C-alpha cells in the first residue's frame, strides 16, 4: 500500500471553528481523518507528523527548514512521498530552501495549504490536501514516482517549488510560476507534464542542513541614496541579493558602482535578479549592466527572489570558496533557473 507522510507545520489550513468561543483555532491534525472523512476513501497509509507548536508561516526559520529536511531524511525509506502542510505566506521560501537542501531527491515532496481554513464550508483546503496526496502517491508505469521533486500544489496547479511565488493573498489561486511551466494540472483528470518534471536522480539522497542566513537584500529604486546603498553594501552580511531593473540594469553613477566594487573587494557575493516578475537578467545587454559584469556581479538569470535568497543561504553555508559560490549561483542546480 502507498504510504505518505503528512508533515503539518501550521498555517490557515489547520484551523477550525471553536464551537464554544466561535473563533478560529488550530485543530489537532493527527485527528485529520475525523475532520476530512474523504481521506478514508484514499487507499493510502497516511501518517501525520505535527509540529508543536504549529506556526503561522511568517515565523518560519531556516532552523525549521532543517527540521523538515531531517524528518524527510530519517523517514525517506518508509514513505512513497511527503506532503507538507504550510502557511501560504512563506511557502515559496520553504519550497525553494528544501529543493536545495534535498539533493538527488527521488520522491515527491508536495507543499500545500489553503486560503480558507479546513473547517470552513467554502474551504479550498480539502481539494488542495486530497490532490496533493494523490500527486505524492502517483507513480509511473515503471513504478518510479511521477514527480521526484519539491513542488507546490495550490488551486488545481502543481508548480516547481523553487519557481513559485505567492502572488495573491485573496484568491484561491495564491501561487504562480512566472518563468516556468506547470508540472501538472488537476481537472477531471490529473495531467502531468512530464517534459517539465525533473528526471529521477541517479544518486542517493544527500541532505544539506547547513546554511548561512547572514545575507542582505538591496532593492533598487530611482533616487536611492548612497547612504541607503551603503547600509547594505558596507554591512557585515556575507552576500547580497540585488533586485534590479528590467534585464538586470542599474544606475551607472560612479558612487553606485564604487559601492558594489568595494563590497566585492571585501569578499561579498552580489547576485543580480530582476524586479520584473517575468524574464531574465542579461548582464551586458545594455550599457547600464555592462559595468556590473566587469566588476564581478553574478547573474541570477530568471530566479525568483525566494529561490535566489534561499540558494545563497544554502551555498554560503557549504564549505565553498567564493569562486565556487559565484559559479554555482549562476548554474542550474535544481531546475531553479534558465540560462
Ligand atoms: N498567515 C498564514 C500563514 O502563512 C496564511 C496562510 O496560511 O495562508 O501561515
């Protein structure tokens, strides 16, 4: 029988109405079968691991990503797939981080949640949960898992985890994958788009638990002051994600380029990603990004902010020299970027 481990971290999905007080309270997900009797019709062995205390995902931390990764590592041999129930607010960060932490992942890790609590009549939680379980359980005719990667399932769509962003806080369609096609779509049937799904890895799972959270973010806007730029470039962070204009462009002012140059000379890695939701950084395409290339700014190509920050934390946490971090940041590791 197919076995799935449900890892419940928290979020809106796990709320029900307290019949006495009338407010929304988290329910004990270990009793999930009582609250979602439809699960009994799935012919799977389901086990639930619940975090204690459960979290609103705004309180998610890299330490908790590591706890989730350890849970998957320690039970990897006992389950066919994993479904992580998570608040939607930072789900794309957790999905991105886990994709880097779980190298050579050969089983589905599907994150889902909901916009309305599971106890509400119009809830999207039941559909999201039940289909996420089906996706985690689906095998190819040769017995291999259909989706051996970290992904996000929400509102009938399966997205690659490290390509997903939370795009809407009100609609059931809370997530999008602006630069990568869907992995699957749930309609009358579950349609998997195999050409876009990562292949089964050839090697054993390696779980990386080390990360360096000491990274900074520099989001540019016209008129940004030298003081504001220096607050990041001269700070004690070890690496910076710089959100730039269009295809990776920035001001060409000498003071601005000097700030970046000084940070690089001090050993910092600076990764350029675009503020545009779609499209990619192309260093050197315009004069406004040529200098960036010359001084050693790294192209983040079409990575999401979530993927860029978590990948940088992951790489900076490995015992790598700076040139390796620079090389790997601009290299596709888990399907997170297109060069
Ligand atoms: N604030 C909630 C969370 O991210 C929202 C949700 O679950 O959708 O934990």
